[in-house]
C-alpha cells in the first residue's frame, strides 16, 4: 500500500506528542458483503419484487393451460402466433415455461427489479443517513461500492433463478415433462434440457449486469433513493423504446438490451454463439464504463447527507 | 503539511486544523480559515449557533467532505487521506443517529460493526452486546429500530460509536431529543469515557451542557472560529457583575455610582452593575454602602457564565443563526 507508506512518512515528519494512529490491521473478510446481502434480502421491498417475479410464470402457465384445455391440442413446435418465444411449446413440455417466462420477464420485469435495487444502493443509504456512518466505520468508499455492486449482481442471479425455479415448478405441475425439441428441430433429453435451462438462467442474469452498473452510477449522483430508482427505470424504458425504432438501427447494437433475447440461441443445435458473445461483451463494456464512472464519482463525492 | 508549534507538541494534539476552509459549490462559505487545536485527553466543547459551520467542520474531520483549502490532522494523520487508518480509532455521532428502521437495534450495530474492516467477526456479537449494555439498550435490542423513540435512537447511535475502544469520540449534539434523565446519563457517559483516557469532541448549541462537562471549548459563528481555550479561561474573559440585594435600592444605586460602578441596573430589590477597576477591593464598596446607611442583605459577584462570554465575544444572542 503506497498510500499507507506515504501517510506514515507524513505523520513522522510532523509528529505531535499524541502518537499518530498506528496503521491498522485490516482483516480481509466478507463480513460487509454478507451484511449487505442479508440487509438487502430482509427488506420487504426486495421480497415483494421477488414475489412479483415468481408470479409471472404462474400467470403464464395458467393462461396457457386455460387456453389449450378446451381445444386440447397445442399448436406444435415453431407454430406462429403472438407472445413470448417458446410459448407455443409449453403444452408439449413444461420445461419450455422456463424459457417463456425468462423471455417474458427479461425485457421489463427483471431489469426493473435490478434498477430498483441498484438505484437504491448508494442513494438509499444517503437518503437514510446511514451512508455517513458506514463511511466513518470506516467501510472505505471503494470497498463499499464493490460490495454494493456484488450484492446487485447477486440479486440479478437470485431474481433470475426465482423466475426459472417458479417456472419449472409450475411447468412440472401443469404440463408433461420429458424430451424436448430444440429450435433446430433436434431432440434432446430431459437432463440436457435442464442443463440448458440453467445455462440460460445464468446468461439472463449476466445480461443484467450492464443495467446494474448503470443503476449504481445513477445511484451515486443523487441523495434520493426514489429519484435514482425512477431515473434508472426511466432510462431502461427509453432504451427499450429506442430499440424498437427502425431508423435508429445504426446505434441499436450499442444498447445494453439489444441482444438480450439472444439467450434463445442456446436452444439451437449446435448453439449459435455470435449474438450471445456480443451480448456478454456489451454487458462487460457497460459494467466497465459505468462502474468506473460510479467509482470516480463516489470516491470524490462530498457526503453531505 | 505545516509544522505544529512546540506548545502543541508538548500537550499532544488530537485534532489540528490549519486554515481549514470549505466553500460549497453554490458559493456558500461554510467554514472560513479554521485553526482548531484539540488537546489530547480533553473534553472539548464545540459551540456555535445552528448553521455556524460546526457540522461541516466535523464532516471534514471525518473525511466525508473534502476541504476547499487548508488542512486537517486527526490523531496525527492528514484527513481525508488517512481515513482508513484514523477512523477505526474514532467513534462518531454526526448530525443525529441514522438507522435501518427494518432491522432490530442489535442488527443495526452488527451491520455497522461489519463495515469496519478492522473488526474481528468472531467477537462481533460480544462487542455489540457490550455496546448495547453501555447505553442501556439491552432490553430493547430485539425491537425494530423504527419503533424506537428519538432518545433510544440517539443511544443506539452512541452505541455504534462505542463498538470499539476509541481514542477520539466525535459527538455532534449527543443529547438532542433526550429527556433530562437521558441528558444526565449521556453527560455521565462522556465523563466516564474521558476518564478512560479518550478525547471527547462534543458539539452543542447548549451552553450549559458545554459548561457542565467540557474542559476546553471553541466557539464558532458564521463559519469562523471566534475563540478557543480552556473553559475556565473563556468564562473568565467575561467579567462577573456586582450584585447587591437591598431594601434601599435607590440609595444603593447612587452610592455604587459614586464608587465607580458603571452600568447600574435596578430591578426591585436587586441592584447590579459592572464592578470598578480590578485593583479596587470590593469590600471597600460594601463598606461605603453601609457607611451611607444602605441596608445590605446580599453583596457579591455573580460568576460570568459561558453564555456571558459568548455574548461578549459575538455581541449577539446565542440562538441567532449565522
């Protein structure tokens, strides 16, 4: 630590009789991260968000069940019709409810939940005044920011898994399970299907890291948790709308949400990686750019709240 | 970093600022060229009306705000650069307590303790229990913090400042929101901490509070330091008033004026005034009163309070915001 050395030198040069504070021994534990996780997941707001996310697959599953129960016949693989990807296949195999639910929640519900958690991360603490006590503890600004980002990422993963597990449960209860047909038309076994579902959930969670970094940056700009959440969700909606306007096709590949639905390519045989890697690359760029911006802002900020 | 003077080196200085200045982005000058020296082992009262720059100063000392110019040293190290080495030795209560309302009192302290990278997680629960006990919150530790009264929140904030043995405690308005009994308890706690060897830096706008517990004090108004020093010296700076209680106030006032007492004020049977030059023995003034046939019931100097000192220094009432 060059910083510690430097201050030690300074302290020696102008040492008063009161002995300078000795360099303290820091324990590299995950205490703050654990504390942050439990604090986040014990909020009613977090649980409510997860509850809404768990409810989406239930609604989709019941709707599909009701619609198909009188006709009796599903429309078959690759059949036309509106609705999220894979919806037509659910009646054949409950596992498809996982893919459908993730496709249904990824454009809005999931990133909105992330926006709430990320936007509130710093601004909410500032709003409650707890930020100043964390910083004089001293949590350390970089350490606190990293902890907040790690917790937001953990929430991305948990939120995605909540959707996936809820969908898998509902799918298993309402529909048959078994071998499934990939988009390419080949058939894979149930075990490999589950593996693909898990992989898709992980990719979906990773797709949200860009929004998480953006929300965290917004969170360092204000002392109002509500303002930070609203701004992040507002940005999300704006980008989603701009992504639908054909005249903007030149800049659309740079939107964090542009390749989100590429996770469906994991259901091809063989897997089509191009858009998947583009998606993950964009997320990494967003995380790097907005993570750095958040760090630059937060470490230089006057904490007046 | 400027060299500290020899005198400061002898006494030991816990907080030393040099021309510390903060101008906020709006252009408002919150703290203006502050030279503050807090001796080790003192209970240091930091006085000033609301809005005089006390809290901004404290935030700069705690590394929360970057000074516009000047420097601040806490425990011999430059702030805000050395926050990570200095702050584990400092307990702070800044602008009232801030708690997670949905967590219990105990869980709030566990969280603040977890934020300190020097705190050993294995002894965390013991530390938290001891801190709760010290502020008398053990019985309410399991209650959600949002159900706490203001006084209980204040105590929990204090408990957070006392999680570790501290060399310096910075307490911003620690008795705010407490009832008289609670105030007494906090004062007793402050004295106890000081006798354990900690330096206590106590900001307040309550003069009698400072007078009761502090050994040293500094007075701020409109972002500037007006004075600082031992409390006894500050109070001595303002001279006491001569008070005569008598059934003959008219005669007494006349005689006192003859004896060189100025600014004589008569209220019912009390006659007060500025005593004559310090070298004049007050017993002679009393003798003159008796010789003139004034019946004297009481005669004495009313001790100057810190409030008198403050009014004398600023020429204004204390509660005027700067």
